C-alpha cells in the first residue's frame, strides 16, 4: 500500500463493522473503533501484508472531565515498510477496564503502566500493572484535569525529625495578582500611588 487513500479503503473494506470512523489528516490515518474490537483491529493492522503497522509508538489518553465517556484512549502506530502512520482511538468511561495490548505488542507494557499512573485507566491481563513515574503511595493521577496544580502532598526534609517527610501541601505565601501590564508603561497601582503622592505634595 503506497497511498493513504488506498490504505484507508483497504482497512475499511476488511474491517467494515469494526471501524466507526476513518479520515486522513496531517498525512496520517485516524481511525475510531469500539474498545471491544481493539485486539482484532490491532492484530489486522500488524499482520496484514498491505498494512504492516509493526511498531507501537505510544499509548496516551485525552481527558474530557465533563463528558460521560471521560477518556479517549489513543494508540499511535508506524509502518516502517510503507513509511505510514496510523492513529487509533476509542472512548471509555472513567472506571472502565480495557484490554492490554501486551500480548500483541510487548512494548505496550510500560506505556500502559504510564497511562495507569497518569490517568488511572486500568488494563485487563497486564503482566505488571503498577505505578511507573510516581511513588507507590502517590495520591491521585497527575494528568487528569481535575488534579490540583499543587498536588495533594509535598516532600521536604524535616530538621526536627532528621529525615524526609511527606505531608499535605501548605502554600507558604498567597498567590499574587498579576496585571500583565507592559513593564515599560508601569503598572496601574504604581501609577495611582504616584498620582496620589503628587497631589499631596
């Protein structure tokens, strides 16, 4: 398959009922499926002689906190032989468990662990599903949009206890209000103070 249009037609003709939507954008093919069809679609993309998407580049998630199906799970594939890229995606609810791709792409192991750690998405049949970027006792999932910017806990060295301690976040100073005025023009509150001082004098 040398043309993306031909490739898209091939995928749609072979996987008719499993493809919800397909389009070509940015010189790549985008495909939407149902989560139940992940293994069958991926196996076809990897093994078919006309597709040969034999490298899984990445797995990631997009968070839509206001939607019923909160997470969009995205898989990026590459065909070295045809120099083509394909992006596969589907939507899931917040607490849905999805199938692991490790039996088809062993490299999915760490990628799925990262998705589990950062977004809290669980995978069936994963050989070692545990946190990979945060600590074992870490609270929450940092890439969810409802995760607080300051986090839930902070780590610091306690001089009194002579060790590193983990404790709830304490903001040591108030957030400041910035007015984003040009530094060349001067900020409004300084102008007002200067004007008031001139009037008094």
